[in-house]
């Protein structure tokens, strides 16, 4: 599964054991290796954090159904990257899709996410009378005191006999 920016690939391998009685290979386990990476040439890769974005090698499953369920979950988790033929490139991966510093035709760079506003900067814009217009929160009532505990009468302890020899 791929588009112009991302590629999702996987490899399945069936582990078998030879059965002397049946004279054939019996499946014992299944291995799955999958990876999500940029759809660029992998070597040489000197930019960013790496060519591969996510993946796992040789994950072992006892039965094929469990392996397929896991693989479908991985495909679903990354399906949002494959909704377009040419999705926007993350800003930090721009260099991977450039030649001599120029972005290749057909690619666009994702708009950067603006940083959250600084609270101190926003508070400095307030004037003295602005805070008076806000309703003041009421102080919560103190919690009621628990009722006094009743003390049980003291029990008489049995007397111990002296040492007997």
C-alpha cells in the first residue's frame, strides 16, 4: 500500500515442522514483519530521524487468524496517511523530497502547527478593569464535621494465674 509520500509493506512467513507420521510440513507459527516508511530512496539516508517511520520485525503468532487480525489493526491505524495520492509532506521531512533544495513537482509541505499562545503574554494584554467584569467564584462551604464517635465501655481483662511448676 503506498502513495507518493508513504509506503506500508509487510512480509508473512509460515514456520513449519516436518511430521514423520503424515510425511508433510505442519504449520507451527506465523511471523509478521511490517514497516511504514517514506516513499523515497532509502540509501543514502542522511536526513532526519530515519527513513522508516514505524514497524516491527518478526512478530510471532500461534495462528494465522491472530496474525491477520493484528495486521488489519496496523493497516487501520495508519490508513489516514493513505487517503490521498499526494498528501502533504511533514515539514521536518521536506528535504527528502527535494533536489538541490527545490521541492519536486506534485508535492506540498504540510502547514506548520502554530505554537500554543503564551499565557503570560495574553495576561499582559489585559487592562486593570477587565478582570472586574468576570464573575468571582464563590468559596465552597466547609465540609460538615463528622458526628462524635461513641466510645465503647471498657472490657474487664481476665486475670492471669501465677506461674505453676
